[in-house]
């Protein structure tokens, strides 16, 4: 049974607890905290937090993210991505702003762009004459 909502509530926090493993894609409007394991893609209009015990493998697209755990895959952030000292990232980052604290591990590419909140858009090629 699914609950009805009259509006898109971005204040909802979705939690994947320690010891929980989800395989599949997740799409939501609220914040997501992962302390367990997610094998799949995650798209949200809110914030994603990957706790120290959390692991995500797949593509993550969101507004803001704080990562303390492990992540493998492409991360697309429209505002701020914060990598905490215990984080370990393997993959490609696309973000507007990036904060990497000492101790964080990152292997991959990083593209910092000013998309003005438009997720997944790459910069335009120069006009050809």
C-alpha cells in the first residue's frame, strides 16, 4: 500500500540502514542516507549522505552529497559534493562545488561546471563557423 502525498515532500529522509542491501534503482524527491549497500542508480532532488558503513555502486544524481563511506560509479551533483576523511571514491565526478577533506581517497575524473542546477548537462561546444 502506498501513501498519497498532495505535494512533493523534500523533507522526507529515506534510510538504507547498516546490514541492508538493495539491488535496483531508486528515484525520490527527498534526502537519502545510505549506511548499508546500494547496487544501482540513485536519482533524487534532495541530498545524499553515504555514511562510514555505506557503499554505493552505480550512478548517483542529486542536489548535494556528503560521502563518508565508499562509492563506485558516476556522481552528478548540481550544488556541493563533500568528501569526508573516511570516504573512498572510484569513478567520475560532475559537480558545481567540491570539498575534499584530508584523508579522503578519490580515483577518477572530476568535471566542475556551473550548470545552474541543471543536472546531467555538459558544457556546450563552441559555435562552429
